[in-house]
């Protein structure tokens, strides 16, 4: 048998969308097989069919270990040996780490759930994975990255033959990626097959044996990763060449627009951090996951209690008790976790884009569907959001396109200062470039941008200045002329240079 998994001539249609158009996939045993393609290409849809979450259209067939494979639920898929780590994490936030790891396959003693044994087992698994959390912690208290690692641990621990990872690294930093890759290599040695979806090209070349590329629901081609180059792959994915991956906008830098001084959070996740950004400037905020970058901006936005600190917007001191206080002064926060704070998944694309700036959709003081439509259209177009129409439910869009809706929603309010927390997470190369161009356009209009990112190359590509945080405090600052990967990495791990 050549293939552990084969999809032959598979199609899937949703109302108004031909998500998969007679695609194929051939995965060899114990290989890492990367699936690549732009946002909305159909990658997650293929995987959800393999997990029995979606059902393929009539025709075509799927073979697993040479046998016909037709599962109708994730449980059936898991019982057959196929597990998946989802792109859109959907953990039950009130569950503890250990409960989440053992959900659906509880350890029992005399018929009762053996919590103690589960905690003990979970502790072992957590330790092996290099994650530093207690098994009894609730998921609500974990960062997105930590939740993701819990999901990874869970998939590893069910002894699946095929593990599908749908963008497992979109929120974790280099150090954690290394941990994950060690896991993947070990799994491979044990004969496990990995299907790996990521928009991060560097990872593909590091970890993948073979690559299959899709575009707009169609199969484009496959090959050995070692025989491929990055420009080649990009061309297969987007259908054209992209030479300039990080376009840098030249803007005139002016007076200070925003300043946060001596911010200390009541929970001490942020300890005496001061940052400022000027008109026309793109400030990068770098650091490892857990360094306190999101915690800092959430504190500034009044989402968490501050012990002390002062906030100035355009020279005026602002007392922030709730996010509205600072939003009304023209500051926007594009959040990291689109599910929790970013989007109303059951609302339409139009509604979501208009959510922050409701006043812009009024006509004679009344909500105007037509105005809402027109303004949403503009952003659907600007950001190239792939959706059948503005009436589509956001939850039905592909992951990357949901992220574009988050960006659109905040830009629509026309803020002067924009704080972006991992804005390009899960976004494909072409669309990332669209976002950089858009950020460039914003600073050229005289706005100020603070961008949090875990991708150092991205920060170095588009920022004027980078400040780095480590363990809740500021570890250093680098001007564009002094940017270097090593310097920023050293600051992130708080090594003095
Ligand atoms: N439940 C659904 N209802 C309607 N349309 C859907 C549904 N799920 C996916 N689609 C559509 O199918 C197409 C493929 O989406 P899919 O999520 O598979 O893309 P993807 O390749 O995973 O993209 P990304 O890189 O952004 O995650 C998109 O146009 C998407 O809007
Ligand atoms: Mg996807």
C-alpha cells in the first residue's frame, strides 16, 4: 500500500460557494504532508470532511489504509485513527486542562471518573510537552497559545494514526514551535502521519516531507518539499509571482499620538511598562508568547484592572474604566482572539463590519441597511474578503477571511491610533501583503500603528521601531537601522546585549 490516506475526486458545495471542485490528496504513511493554499482555498473543508464534520458531495471516494473510509462524526474518525487539531479552537472555557484532555475517554475506577488518575496522567503529558500550566487550571485562564498546546497534547495522547494539524502554530512563537516540531518528529518515528496546514512558509520547509497545493477549491499540484522553493510555492498558491513580501511604507513621522506610562496591572502580568507611538509611525511590539504584550494592551483598554499607570491620547490624559472610554478617543484594538473578543460569529459580514461604528450606518438617525451594505462593500473589496455576499454568516467564512473581517470592523471606525494584536495570524502570503499595504496607507494618512507580532521577520519588515517585552516588563527597544533577528530574539528572551 502506497498511501495511508487518499481523497479521490472529492467535491463540496455550500450555498453560493464551490468550496472543493473534484480535488485529490495522496498521503504516504509516516510522512508530514503539508496542505497549502490561500485563505478560502478549501483546506479546512477537506480536513473537516476527513473528520466527518462535513459530508462530501455525491461522487469520488476516500480510502484509509486502502479501505473505503466514510465517517460521519469526529468520534468515528477518532475511532478509525484520525484526529484533528482545529484552526478555530473551540475549547469549553470552564473545563480544566485535564478534563479537556480526557473528555470523551475518561479514566475510570469502579465505574466512576478517576479524577486523580486523570490529573496524574495529564501532568505527565503536560510536562513532556514543555507547557507550564497546572492540569487543574481552567482553560479560561490560559492564553490562546496554551489552549492550542493542550489540544495538541490531547491529539497526541489518543494514539491517532493520522493527526491533522490545521494551523497549529499561528499563535505560538519560535520556542514553542520547536517544541511542537520535536513532537512531530517523534510521532513520525513512531509511524504516525501528520497532515499539516500552515501559512508560514519557513515551517513548511523545516518540517514537511511533501506538499500539496490548492487554489479556489481546485487541486494545483504536489511535490517533495526539498525540491521546491519559496517563490515556486507562492506562485502555485496565488497564481502569480510576489517578489516584495514586506512592502515598507514611507511616511512622515510627527508628534507623539499615544503614550502609556508606567503601566502596572493589578494582577502584575505587566510591570511598569511605558510605550509611545508617533504620528506616521509603525511601532512593533515583540516578545515571546506569554511576555505580556496582549496583557499590556488589554490593560490599556480597560479590559483588566490597572494598579497604576497613565494614558495619554494626542496629549490629553484619558481615564480608562472600560474600552469605550478609549475607543471614543479614537483608539482601536484589533484583538488576537477573534472568537472571544473580535467577532459575532452568528452575525453577517455586514453586521460585523459595522459593529463598532454603528453611527456610520445611520441615515436620518435610523439604521440604514443600504448604507451598511455600501460601507461593508468597500472593505470587502479593499481587504479582498472572500464571501458570497455581505449577508453571509461570518462563522461560515474561512479562518483567514474571518480575520480580515476583524480588521475591517475596526478600520471602519476610522481610528487615529490602531493597536493590532497579531493582525496577520492565519492570513495567507498574498493577503498579508494586502494588510501591510493597508497599514502603510494608514500611517501615510497620519495615523499611528502599534503592531504586536510573534513573527520577527514581519516586525522587521514593516515597523519603524520595535520594543520588546519579556516576562511582563520592557526588555529593550531597537530602531529600524539597528534591526537584527539576533538582537530582537535576545531581547525577547531577556538576554542583555
Ligand atoms: N459551513 C460553511 N458554510 C458556507 N460556506 C463555507 C462553510 N465552510 C467553509 N465555507 C466556504 O468554503 C470555502 C473554503 O473554506 P475553508 O475554510 O476550507 O478555507 P481554508 O483553505 O481553510 O482557508 P484559511 O486559510 O482562511 O483557513 C470558503 O469560501 C468558505 O467561505
Ligand atoms: Mg482554514
